[in-house]
């Protein structure tokens, strides 16, 4: 499915990462693998440090911390916010929506559109689609898009396939109308037949959490996780990304009438360094145009990984310059999406630690 | 050029506890998991100066030494062709 937007802009971005940092070496003691084998994987995948919440910190805690920072710094005024989208797979509650929790905690006005979106690694793109669409309404002038996940709380520490890469984080993206008629192109695909490749089996209504769903089970490869935990079919996800993303980007560039060389940066979801390097090779994109350094510093924080890639790598440049960015997110659902848009100069682009 | 001996040595670096000449189904026999396959691809890329594409990282290409050798040969040939 293709989308074309105009007169839309991202005007500011803030990423929030927990101050609590763990290293791969810290985690290794929990894995049931020889040290040498784990270290080899670390080298290939780019695992090193990751940022995780410490204790029972929830999605709204990270989000409100970031929003309060923007209010205190004078970068955003509460009364300006006409809509609040919260994209998360780790809501504070099954009900009410986390967007309502955040609205209430921040004392935002009642004349506001609040909505949760259950999406993961493509969630930044899905959130932008929704924000751009809502800005068709004249009553909506400023949309706050919050991507947030605290999925480390749902990953087994004895799962070497998932735990070393997981990261917790939030991002706040301000989306507004702009006077710039430059077209923004986007596309999106979904395949629910492959939904079990990434899932948390228990905890919803299909399989409520119980003492049985909390029992750790060996997956046959020495990883131990419970049905309450996130499970990822690594082979299926890797193959999905390598097969689906290069043609998605080729279609996007064709739709836009643009060439790969015109794109300044390919800012993709950050699952791990190896997967992104293989994507860059397949697409014949120079590695310096496709950052793959988020996992080693912060971990993979699902829908927040693209905002972190932007803030970590481009915050200084985006303070004064404009780039042509190709964004792409891919993951749970399965869902994959991309967008070609001008980005910057931004009123703010920063990253702060959650204490 | 890829040889069974070199591939066996690369495999032994990753999982020294197994005799890879004794199995025809490394994944089915629990000798390689999906993350070992990724480590193996990185090692083969370095050893043979090739770039095995992500779409070729499929279980059937890593079932046994003959399958791995065939995969490496295909990409060594492509690499040599590109250099000509």
C-alpha cells in the first residue's frame, strides 16, 4: 500500500533512555553457553551495552519524563498538543490506554485526541502515518507521537537470542503541518500469517498468565524462556527482513522517482549490526549511509530505534541542515514500512537519560 | 577455493565439541542453531572474501559440509566473475 503526503514535517525529536546500563559481559553469566561462543556472537551481532529500566518502570514513566523535560526547557507547551499517539507493545495496563494515562499524568487539556497503537519495530512509521493523516483536520495543529517500550521486563535473562539485544527507551516526535509542499512518499505491507515469528504467547486473553506460563522451558538450543516472555524465531525474522526490505525500498524510490544516490541516509530499524550490514550489501548502500550502531550502545528498543539512530548519529547536523532520509521499520505483525522524507532543520533533536 | 577441510575447520571453531563429518543435518541434529549459522556466515565471508547474501541464509544451505561448500563455491564464482 502506497501513501503520499505533503505539507507535513517533523519539527522536533527527543529520545529518552534509561540511565541503567548493562554490558554483554554482565549478561553472559545467565546464558547457558560457553563463553567463547557467546563472545563470537557479540562480535558478529554488535552486542555490547544496552539500556534497561531498573525495577518496575513503566512506559508512561519514560514518556512523562521526556514530556516534562520538553515542558521545562520551553520546547513544547502542554496546551499546544492537539493529539497524542502512543505506540507501544508494553502498555502500563490492558486498559485504560497508556495515552490516557499520560494525558492524565501530564494534565493535558480535554480537547485532545489520544490513541494507543499496538505496534513494534515498524511503529515509528505507523505512528507517522497516523499523525500525518490526522493533520488533515484543521482542529489539529500539533501531534505528539510517543514511541515507547519497556520490553526488557518481558524477556528472559536466560535467553541469549533476545536478552543481549533488548533495550528500553521512549521517543517523542513533534509532527506538524508545514508550508513545504515537497511530497513525502511511503509504503507499508503486513502479513499476519507470519504473526508467530515475534510474540509474547501468554498474558492476553488467549492465554492468560498463570503459574504455568511463568515456568522457564528450554527451547532445545539452551535458551530458557517462559510463555510469559518474548520469543523470536530468529531465522524467520532474519529471512523476512532480507527478502522483503530491499524490494520495499526499491518500490518506494520508484514511487518517488528518486535514486538511491539522492538519499542522504537510510535510517532503518536497528535489530542488530549483522542484519543491517547484510541489508546494506543487498541494496548496495554504503555502510556510512546506513547507521547500524544503535544496538551496541543502547540495545534494540523496537519502535524507538529509528529516533535513537537519528538522535545518536545526526543530532548536530539536523540542528542546522536538511537531509533526504529514507526510513524503514520492520518487525512484529509481521509489518514492514518505509518513508522518504526531508528531515531538518529540527527545533530540537536530543537524547536524555531517565533517572 | 572452498574445500571440505577448510569448511570443517571453520565449523570446529564455532562448535568444537562436534564432529561435523559425522552428520548430514547439522541443524536437525542440534549442532548449529540459528545464531551459529550467522556466526558461520561471518566467518565464511572473512575466510573466502565473499559476501553471502542475506537471502541465502536459509537452513537448507547449512545442513551439511557439502551444502555449505556449494554455497561458498557459488559466491566465490560470483566474486571472481565480478573481478574479471
